[in-house]
């Protein structure tokens, strides 16, 4: 994510029309950013591995091109299609943290690169885009299905969450997780690499049982739960998972910027200014009495 957060705002310096916010300009800029996000991730990964970069191949689609630029080989059609579905599923999901950040900044009439920079900052947090990498770290740490039950119980006893389980909005299974589960299962069967899918299913089952016993409530996997088992089998390094989240969600972010900029969801463009009730220690209309530092308790 660090490469995104530093490079994307810099792209504004190479765009002579970065402050031109006509609809035509923003749509063209959106198409450019969607293509550049994947290219940046693939190039950065190959450069850090001291490999020659692979320029985009014109005859491949967006998802297949990313895998080609990342691995240096034209991907299997089924794997490319699976990855394409993953990108679609991650492309947008209501007012999540990064999307809301995009719309707040867009409402100030800031240029597109600033808006995307704000989204990337939000995405970098472990509770948002970083959750998928944390799920993969969990899978690696548990390692075997026979270790799952003890690991889950110890984790819950310590008051910690199970990464990839539960959702702020969905109170049933995340519909995207159902699709990713099926992709992960079929990919595991085709490749013969069933370890991560089997481990994920065991974690899912034990987590649900333990959560039901302890809290009397249901818990279900979210979109971050099965995607790591897919990406791992595809040969993608875990520290790229959050960046891939950005590669997909950039399309949703751009759409929100267009909608916000041109007031397509409200009568007129308006800066976001949420109301808030202050419930701290109120000092009155004249303000608080100043107390020197040395006399403060």
C-alpha cells in the first residue's frame, strides 16, 4: 500500500489537466487510473524481486493482464476469469470507510488524485483493506486443520476477533463470500492445492460454533475470508492483497467521485459537513479557565 499512497498523488504532477473537473476529463482520468493501479502493483512487485517488468499485453483483458504483468506468463483462462470475478466482487460495497473518504474529499471539489489518495489512506488500515492479509497470516499461523479448534478458542478467550469473520452491515453470510467460497473450492480442486481452502472451511465452522456457544449469536465469513486462499493458490504474495483490493475498488471510487462531483445523487454539489453533538466538559459561552501546566492534576 505504501507505493500507492506515495505514487498516486504524484500522478497529478504529470496530468496537465488535473484541476479540470469537466465530466469528460474525469471520465478519461478514471479510465487511466483504473489501468494504472494494476500496472503499478505488478511493476512494483517485479522490481522488488529484481525481475524484468512486463508491459501490458493488448490482447488480454484487465484481470488477465494484471496476472500476466505480475507473473510474466499469460494466465490460464479459468484462473483469469476467477480473478476477474474477485475484482468485480471487491469493486464496490456501499459507504465503506474508503468510499466515504472519497466522497468527503470529492465534495470539497479537490482533484481526483487527492480523492483517491484519501481512499488509499483509509484502505491501508487493518480493519478495512488490510483484513485480507491478516486472514492469510492467520492461515499460515494455524497451518493445519487439527490446530484450528485450539487456536480459535485461545484467540476468543483472549478477547480477540477472528479475522474475516463478521461484518458491520451483513448479519447473514456476506453474499460475496458465497461466491468466493465456490471459487476457492473449485480452484483448489483444479490445482490440487487444497490446503488453504480446507483450512479456511475449518476455521469458518469452528468460529461459528464457538461464537454461537459464547454469545448466542451467529457469525459469518465476509468478503476478506476466502479471497486469501484464492490469491495464494494464484501465486500472489500476501503483502499484495490490500493493494489488489485497491486495484479493484478504484473503479468504485471513481464512480463515486463522478456522482459526487456532478450532484447525481443530490440536487446540487455540497460539501460534507456532518452534524455532531459535543458531550464533553462544557465550559460555558466564555470558554474554559486556563490552568498552568504545573498546576494541572
